[in-house]
């Protein structure tokens, strides 16, 4: 594999991994908020989190399509 292509693949992998981390952190935040608020998460937070998840998933799909990340994240919602 050519060094430039190897670097491109590594960057795609890192972008995907960061998207994974972002979506999981959003879910952890929601779960923690639900526990602390006895399930009463503000609708504005849920809406904003959904938007942030969508952005992270778009990034993940753009750079490493065909993974299970979108299917996994959609199960949370």
C-alpha cells in the first residue's frame, strides 16, 4: 500500500472511531441525565442530541461506510 493511501485510510479510521466515541458519549450523557432527572430529560436536549448524533453518523458514513454504527445508534433512539 502506498504511504499516501495508508495515511488516508488511517485518517478515515480515526474519523470513524471519533464518530463512534461521540455517539456513545451522547448516549451516556442522556442515560445519566435520565437517571438524575428521573426520566425527565428536557425535549430541547433530546432534539439537540439527535442532531449531534446525526452529524457524527454522517461523518462516520462518509469516511468508512458500511459499518454497523448507524444501525447500533438507531437502536438507542
